[in-house]
């Protein structure tokens, strides 16, 4: 077992080195900076966080967020697309659609797949007609899957064309992936493609939907999400629960996700918080 672990670690290290050497050779299309041919769903808005209901003792940097400009929401159809590695969408000229990799070069580079982008023919391909890829570097995380994958589908699931598309997810995904796709959008197993990292997808059309958040210097590299999209997700969840005969009023009003075992961003007084709120949970 130890020997296998060492071999896997060495392989990942070599792959990272090779990928890093190819990063500067990539051609990239950033539709946030050059929004040509996109279909705008919602225009840019200025968002001012309301923290008046909170008591914040420390000088947290996000305490001073004011007048944040949230990017427009859009979708773009990429014809004759290729999807490589972990959801990297390429156009017919082999250019990376940056929005497919959480809209930043940092996340693209951290997939360590730049050489696979440069030479997509390394792996065999399967052909599909129309696809929406939800694969990205953070799709294995429940929080990011909910706020950055499910919310993107929220933007288009009511469109007439939505039913024509298959959804691309990672191979052997976490249980919540398929469960949430079925719960929110009634997407069945037959319309879900589980993509292996070593298999490309050739699609006549790949629909790339913008991520509904910003992350830049103005937010000190913290994700800030569009509040109306979260509200729409919440409303849709209540609608689906009601259709299942589940009364939302019988659910706990307060839900806390523990981070006791997390490496970072732990709640320092979690036990005290639970004790104080036990009757409400």
C-alpha cells in the first residue's frame, strides 16, 4: 500500500510539473472581460451587504464590504466543443472557455491539465449532441456544488432548450450530486454523463453558464454570491418539498454544518453555540 501511494504521489508530481510548463501556451477566452455572443440573463448589479442585524466584535475584512459590483449572468453556446480533464471546455479552435473553470486562470492552472488542453488528442473521445458540464475543481464539495453548480442550472432550467441537454459530472460522484439534480430539476440517470478524467467529450454544443458569484481584489478573494439566486434556490427547494408532501414548517429553523474536522475556517466556540441553540435545532 505504501509503495502504491508513493508511485501515485510521484505521478501527480510529474503531471503537475508538465502541466505548469504548458500553462503559458494556452489560448483563453474570458467572456467576463469580452462578452461577445453571450446571452445575458441578468445585468450587472451593485450589491451592498446588510450587516445591521449582526454583532461583529472583530475587525473582519468582510465587515467593510460596500457597493460590490456583481458581474452580469449569462450563457454562451460553444459549438463543436471538446471537454477535457475536469470539465475544461474548449472551443473549435482549442481555446479554453475560462468560465468553465470557475472563471479564473488560477483554478484552470490548479487542475494540472494544461498539457491535456494543448494536446486533447492524447485521450479518446465520446460524442454527444448537447451537454452542460458541471465539473470543476470544487465540485466534490457540497457547499460549492450547491452554490456554484446547482445555482447555474437554476438560471436556465425553465428555458425550453434545457431538456435537450445532458449534464456532465465527474465519474463516481458524491451521492448528493445525482440526488440534487433529480430533486431540483428531475434530471434522470439517463441524462447524466459521468466523465472519466482520461476520456474527452466531443459535443456539437456545450452550454457554458456563468458562475453566479464574484471573486477578486474588491472582495479580498472571497466568493460573494448574488443574493437573488440563493433566494430562488431556496424557493425552488420549498416548492419541491411541498410537492413531496413535506411541510417545511416542521423542519428545524436553525441548521448548523459542523467544521470541527475541517483544516481551516473552524467555528472556535462551536460547542457553546450548540449549547445555546440546542432547543432551536
